[in-house]
C-alpha cells in the first residue's frame, strides 16, 4: 500500500504529526542539497529510533570490494560507493540533565516543511520529556547555493513549563559508516582534529581513493534573540569533536544555537590548505549571519525557478509532484563542475552506489538543456568524453579491440563498477544512450561544433563496439546481437533485443552521417580525428554492412516488433489480471519466475518508439503501445514517464495522466515501497518530460525546429512551462477553456516569446 501522509501543497512538502514509521521515508523526501553537497533530513538532535544517517559530498567515493559468489573474467573489481561523509549537523541536547530524544518523548504539534520555493528545511513541535519538562522546538536548515561548501542551522528551544538548564553540545562525527557497505568496512581515516573557540574541524581521508576532506563547524548562541557568549567545554574523542554550552533559562525563555558547517575536499584544494579553507567558510558564514545567508538562498532559488518552473492549476497534488521533482534535480546537479554527474539517488541515499548511469543521457539532458544555459548540458557530455579512454579499457577487458568503447553501466571515474553480471556484461544498450545524448544536444542547441571538437571520437569508438558485438547469422542472413539485457531487466541473456539492435543500427548510421559532414565542413578536425583513431573508409563500409543488414524480431500476425526472439513463446497475461497480493513482483516472486514471465519492468520496445518517434508512424506506435503497456509492471522509476509521453502523443489522455501522476509522485506516495532508501532522482527528469514533451507536445526535429502540439489532462484547468531555447525564453500556457468552435470545446495555447504574447488555436503545430 502506498504511503499517503505528505500534505498537498503547491510550494512545500509538508508532514504533520510525528510517526516513527515514517522517519526514514521522510529523511529521503525532505533531503536538501546544492549540487556539491547534500544530506538526508536526519534530525539534528539525538534520535534512538530507526534512522538512516546520510551526508554526502559530490565526487567523493570509495571502491568497495565487489561481492559475488563466482568470479567471472572481466568482472569489475569494485563497486563504487557514494560515501557517507562526516556528520556536521549533529547537536546533543539535554534539558535539566535529561537527554532530549524524540523517540523517548511525548511529541505533539509536529510539523516538517521542505520549502521548495526558497530552498530550506524546517521543523516545529512540542515535546514532553519523561521527567516532565515541556519544550517547543523550531528548527531550520539549508545548504547554500551561492556558498556551495557551506550549510547553516538555526535551532530554537523554548522552555514551556520549567526553569533550569538547556545544554547544547554541537559536534562533528567522523566515525560514520555506509548503510550499504558490502563488508561493513570503515571507509575513513582520521588525520587531525582541530579545536578552537566556537569553531573546529576534523581532517579525514578516504581509504584507497585517498580523497582528503575537512569538515568544519562554527557556533553562535542567543537567548531571547539576543546574542550571548558562554564558556565552552571541549570534548575530543578519537573520531569526534564536541563543544558543550550550558544555558540557564527561565520559563518562557528561548535558547537558540546557530551552527554553520562546511565540507572542503582535495578535489578543489591542496591537502595542506583544507583546514584553513573549511574554517574560513564557517567563519564567513557566521559573520554574515543565518538570516543574511538565508536571504541569498531565497534569491538563488528564485533565479532557478524563473526558467525551471511548471505551473499547474486545478490539481494541487500534480503541482506539488512536478515541483518536487524539479527541486530535487536542481539540488542534485547545477552544472558548475564538469567532473560531477547525476547519481540515481543524488544526495538522498546510497543505493546504486555509483555516480552515473545511462539515465543521464536518456532522461536528464533534455531537462538541463531546456531549463539552463547550454553549457550545463554540454558539461554532462564532456563528462563522458573525458572518460573515453576508460570506456575503451572497459571494452578491452571484455575482448573488444581497435579502440572500441563500452561505457560503464555504473561509474565514478569511467571504470565499470557495477556488481551484477547480467547488467555489467549484457545491458550494453547503455552505449547507444551516449550517442543519443549527443544527438539530442546537437538538435536542441544546433551546436554541431561539439561533434568535431569532442563528440565524434566517442561516436566512432561506440560504432566500433557495435560492429564487433554483432555477428552474422547464416540462418537469418542478417546480423544479430546475442546474449543481452534490454531496458527491461526482467529479461536476462536474451537474443536480439529490438531496442538494442535498433540503437546499434542507428548509432552506426548517425556516426557515418556525422563523419561525412565533418569531412566537408570541418576539414582540420576531420584529419585530426582520422589520424587519432586510424579510421579507414573500409572500416566504415563494414559498419554500414552491419547496420544495413541488422535483424529485428517481428511478428507478422500481430504486426509488431518483438521485444526479443521468442517473446511470444511466453504466456501472455495482462498485468491487470495479476492479483494485487503478488505485486510488486520483484518483491513477491523468485527471479526464475520473473524471467519466464511476460512482464516488463520498464519501457523497452516503447523506449525505442520514444527516442525515435519520427521513424515510426502513429499507427505503429498505437499498435505497439496497446500490446506492450498492458504487460508493463512499471517497477522501474524510469518507466511511467515514457509511457505518459507516448500515451499523450496518441491521445490516450487518461492513461497519460495516470502515468504522469505515477512518475510525479513516485517518491511522495512511495509507489515502489522503497523511498526510505532514497529518492529516484534521475527519473525525476522524466516527470518534467511528461509535461513538456507529453502534454506540451514539445519536439525538436532533426533540422533543429522546435514544435509544440499541446494537450491538457481533464483534471487540470491550465498549465504553463518555461524553456530556454537558444537564448529565447519561451513560456507556454495551455488552458482548458470553453470556446464556440464547430459546436465543440476547443483549447487555446498562448506562447510568450521574449516578452511577446502570441495566441493560436490548439489544432495547429506551433513552430518558433
């Protein structure tokens, strides 16, 4: 059963009432981040109940030893872990000597808010300790967008029925562990603890990867909103630094602690300067003050929302869902550092370990292209370009040669670090997403120069992989690709996955077309690339022989492409006929049963129709959608958005809306019963696509033309979205409005292009 405790609100994620069963889920949903660092919404004070502690720094990882039962040649030697970093938010609190712990208190009036408009997390509640003291707590914290190595906490306690002593003991704890460690290893070595007056830091380094990190804190105190100075007690332990402040209060007094924290790492500083840098950050933040720092945060988020917001009228849950997705995407990645990428859980959890999947190229690039400057999406492409040598090494380990590249399924630095063989060796369609990302970027930006400067080398290496991975079948008189896993991971080691074969064919043809254009228009780059790659006309001719003769499984009776060879040998039973008690099947069934079933985890054949809509007719799409969607269990976060977009394009609006809500509120309503592990960040870009590409009908054709064919769900009164299209800020409005038009209801679309408003009938494609 889905969770249903998040209160609908247009601009905030709200929780009312304290329920220990929801703590870990809320820690995910209320997470905060700024693209460089982030943390789960753990309580600042001690909590002895079930909790999943997590603070993370972009780019800091550990190579946890791969855990397998039987080692296979070519297997990744490690599984990269996004590391749980030293905890800077913690504050031990005692009230008249009794430890304050929500798990042992009587809690009332509990409210928690993640304000997405302004970028902060807040809590308020009343608590009665088992010794009878009653307090009222109001807390707020954020990690700064403008000062992206810094976070801040404001924590108030009001004494409701007592006089006495409130003790704040803020600390830095470097003795943390990862929730998902394969062998329960400790990943950090403590190098130095530096104490000072109201400020201090811990210098630590990761084992094996030897990233050095300095974690700092600085403290300020107030009583009844007046700054106070109190003698500080210091406690230094092996892996922990704690300062202790005792504040005498009278009934009705409010004691406040301001805690400023900072992470700085060897990614950006020399090791010997780390402590100085982290302490300088917290000192500057403290001097600026909590409210002034918050004011800069509010302005930064206002600027982000100018080009990222989607406004929905008439459906508060849908509005909340889309803004939550947009907010989390911006918390995860802002494009300021080309060395970073978009992890599947972002800064909300540790599952999936690695930083980068094919999700970035397939789902995230469109969002960042349309809501930010072009260079942000370009940085995502450069991330892969800079790792091309590693991709070639990955392919060599599996027996490929001549510069063929296989990009990793999961990576931090370009090396493959995924620890499931059926994914690592077989889910090779990820290679095609690398090229599709380039294609998508070039179409949207018309920055074709990226291809001769960077992209073409990647494309050649991937075309070489497809050429070598395919083999000629005499029986079929076609080239086939055997032993793969498609996007539907509920099928392993199958032959001729339609999506994989189609991508291979398309990648080769797009690469050859690009080579021909570069040869004609960018002669110097062409000669440089040919010399670097040793590419010959004979080789490209052999590529085209493969692409021209690629095999695609097809059923003549049903007139559909089959997901793979033998798909119709399965017993075809629609998902609607599955008992609810057997869902989700990945938690109820054995893997053997899943593999033998017809059920599809996420869009597979339909993923191809989404990527290459212009290659298929509307009738073909409708026929394939009607066959495959009823067999799809949507147990991947990446599934609902594609089905929503395709359903809208064939005017199946009830289904499009159903799938939109599923993707928009996947985490908020916990559809897959796993939100406690973290949010599904990369699929959140699909929510944005569901509105803009699905209901908005936005398409970028190969000639670079931008088109809209807007529709609107019956549940909405109107919607609007803004995109940045080659410097034009375009705002699209869609309203559901009664008009006299052939005695029928007609919709209107209004476009605001660089401040000029244009209205036209909805039955026309809009081209800007």
